[in-house]
C-alpha cells in the first residue's frame, strides 16, 4: 500500500518545470487519503506521466491541474486541462489503441496513439476505472477511481510498500519528450553548471544479461516513450527479454 496522494503529488511535480516553461499555470492539490491504496508504483508513474504529457501536448493557454481525494470507498484522482478538448464524435474512441484524433491541434504531430489505451489498461489492472469529460475548445478532465483497501485484490499480489523506493524513476523520457515540444529558450544553469531543464541520459531498461532460460532478447529503439512501454509490456508478457532505448545512438 502507498500514500497515493503524496505519491501522485510527487510525480506531478516532475512536470512542473515543463508546464510552467510553456506559460501554463500548474495546480496540484492532493488531499490525504486515510485508507491505504494498493498500486504498482511503476504502473502508476506511467499513468500520471502519460496523462500530464497528454495535457501539456494539447494545452496552449490556461492551466493544468492534478487533484486527489477520497470519495466514499474510492480514491479519486483527476488530471484536467484547459486545452483544445476532444470533439464529441471522438469521445467514444478516446481510449482505443492506435486511434488518433485527426487534425487535432497539438504541440507535436508525433505520437503512437497508444498512451491513453495504456493508461486505461493499467488502471483496470488495479480494479479501477478511468473516464474522460471534454468539450472542444474548453479542455479535458480525466477521472480515475481506485478502490481503497485490499479486499478487491488476490492475497498473493499484495506486498508491503518499499519505503526505500524512489518515485520518478521513469520520468526522464516523458519530460525530455515534452521539453522537445516547447520553443527553445535560455535556461539559467544550476550549481552544477547544467542547464535548469537538462536531463540525464536515458538508461537502458530491462535485463542486461541473459538469464539462462533461453528466452529471446528484443531491443526496442523508439523516441516515443508510450510506444516503448507498450511494446515492452506486450513482448515481456510473451516471455521475451526486453531492453528499451530512446534512439539508434543508444542502441
């Protein structure tokens, strides 16, 4: 079990510099949720980072907000923006794999169309739901509902939280991609001499050596974090050993 409110606020803070650099207000209000919420932290990172990346991509003025609270027997997390919104005719297909909204105004034309499908899949694995409310030209709100406690989970998947685990381990790829969407500007160097928004080189994920099981190893090189995550999950579920990198240079 984790402190979902604190973890969500921590993850959201990773995007603050990119969002504020884009000239947007960023509001984070996560109320304490008294009962424990059982989640896989790696999956939850992907959920929050995907939703914030999506919000930044389609929001040019106004604000992005992240909120968490308790409602009855559920923990509720919302990610809202004042962006371009989704046409009513597209709402029913918003979470479909590889579906992309044609002619949508965004900061980038790149994208695999699998980010929201991945988010929905990860939320459902936790016994939760995600819905979207949107108005074209006004913005979009994604609402996640997760059951509190452990009654909905098999006992063999419940493990105590790792108090030494540091969140944000997969943040670099998402934030680096988001920063590429923004116009170039001058950032003041920090004490180490690095620019304020510079990020460390991405590290290779996945196993680094064969386990001796004879499983085939697959190297995925793609500059889109959503696609890397999605393909990695599919291949690992079929027994492959998977390594992912952001480009051919790292490969």
